[in-house]
């Protein structure tokens, strides 16, 4: 297990010398590092080769995607690319219908649209509306996902504004498309699903290609730079990817069509993902705790995401990692059991009672409420387990009420959803006791 220092303690710059007396800004959020040749060269010589090969593979795939699109755009006679339909996330793709629905015309139309928007590398863009028309030649593979709040130095500024999130696991992208295709394939049978099967297997190959040498996944593949290159637990990107790998490896139910060779590769990928999860679990003072939203892929240290996402312990994402470990490992080994028990202990330790996160005339606030809870903050300072909050200007605070109204109201700074992991842990503990 890799020993980690508090990333926040390392990067925080105390501003008391320049701030008025009583100010509670405790630091600034640092930028994330890209996977670059320069950064790879900082690794021990014996570890550089796989990362250099990974980076070169990404560069080839990115260029191939762009070349494909430029050729297509030229052949279409268009001077300006078409903009694809935008949605809020891939969750608009229905995964909760009965099996007969997936054999119908509406379901197959959505499947055809999904296939048409698959990138040459094999993934999908995020925030796509797949209920519209099949992609046309010269139509972008991803809609406009630029932040409305971009300012100079913003961590969300893309390397190329016109080529952004072209292939990603962010916002349920790619994993949802694969789950949906599996349902349609299962419903319509082998003879009518050849195009869907081909697309699905290309999508699995995409995830296998995107997996980093350490077993994690970046948010965007081919690599886009910045925090997009990080091992990304944010918004359950990795846990959802590993669930797809787990289902593919088992080859049951909707995934029964998957060939044995692909199942074997998915099983190996899932195992490597578990190794990454164990390696990135934060140690504070020698004690295992939980996980951050993102990790630097080369150092495995927690790192920043967007301006307001610091290198810190993250309750929401960690709850889903904990659920994955408990649900995906029927016979966990000693290291996995230690990881699970430590994470559950952290959740019990950091639970907040007697407070409610609610809207008030002054904006969303933490309001004292007898009997309320448990709640968890989105971010906790590593080591102290103190809730912390970051504004769009990258200033770190220890009081959510000090944030701008836009950030205070526009982000899930507190949530009760982590309780589901503790509920499952109680059941898991009984199950483990029964196996002794």
C-alpha cells in the first residue's frame, strides 16, 4: 500500500499575511498534472515504459479520431460541423424498461443512434440525446460541453474547445451506452443484433485500451490533459466502468452473448481495477480511510479536479467505491476486507448529526435541526477530517456559507446518500461472519 501525505496540507498556502483579520480562507486549490512525457520521466526508469506506451497509444487514437472526422467533414461538403443534440447526461438512455420493450422499434432506434455516435476509438461523448436522429456525416461526436463560467486559468479550459469530451466515462457516458446495447442484444437475438454486438465489443475494447497501467481509468480517452487524465472516481466514473467489466466478465443475463475471450479480458481488467482501488485508498497518519475524487495517475496521490474540487477525501464517491468492493467481491481477500472495514469506520467517524442541508432565503445552508442526520460533507481535509469547501476562484474555505451563492447553491456540498454504504456494510459484515 502506498503511503500518502495529506495532499491538501502539501498544497495549501496560508493567506493570513494578505487577508484581513478574521478571514477563514485556508488555502488555494492547485492544478492537476497531465500525463506527459516530462512527468513520466520523473518515474523510476523501470516504470516509464508502460506509461510512455500508454501515452503514445492515446496520441495515435486521438489523431485517428480527428483525421476520421476531418475526412468525413470534407466528403460531406460541409464547412461547419453539425452540432449534435444535447442532453444533461447519459441517464436519459432508458435502462429500466421491461425486456420486451428493448425488442421494439423505439428501443432499436435509440440503439441505432448510439451506434452512429460511437467514436472511431470506440467510446461515446457525454451529455448526448440518443433519442433523436442518427448521426449525419460531418456531425460532431459530442455536443458543446464547455463550462459557462470559464475564466483565464480555469482548470476546466479544454486543450481544444472544438474537440472536447470526445470519448469519456464522465456523466455515465460509454458505460450507459454499453449497458443499453447489451439489453437490446439480449432482447432481439443474435440474427438481428449483429451491428449492436459489433458496437458493444468495440466499446469494451475502448475501455480496455483506456485503462491506465496502474489499473485506473482517466475521465477522458484519448487523453485530453489536466484533471481529465486523472484516475477518476468523480461521479462514479470508475465504479460504473468496473461494474460493466464485472458484468461482461460474468457473461450472464444480458451479457450472455459476450465471447469467452472478451470475458477473460474483462475479468483481468476488473482485477486490475481492484488493485488500483486498494492502492489509492488514502492513508492518514498510517490509518486507511477512504478515496478522493481524483488521483494523480503517476504518483497515486489525491489531486484536484475542477476549480472547486480539491485533493481531499470524498464521501460520495467513496461510498460507491465501498459498495463496489462489497458487491463485486463475493470472496474478498484479507486486503479487500481490511479496505472495506477501514472505509466503513471512516464513514461512521465523519457522520454529521443534528444538521440539515437546505435552501434558505440566503442560499443553501447547513441548518441546526434536532434529530437530523446523518449527513456527510462532499470533501474532508485529509488528516483532520474537517469538511472543506472551494469556490470557483480556487479559494479553500472551512465554512460553506462563505462560498459565492453560485457555488453554494450549485454543488452537492452535503448529502445523506453515503448511508446506503453503511447499510450494505451491516449486511456484508453478517455475510462475512457466516462464511467463517
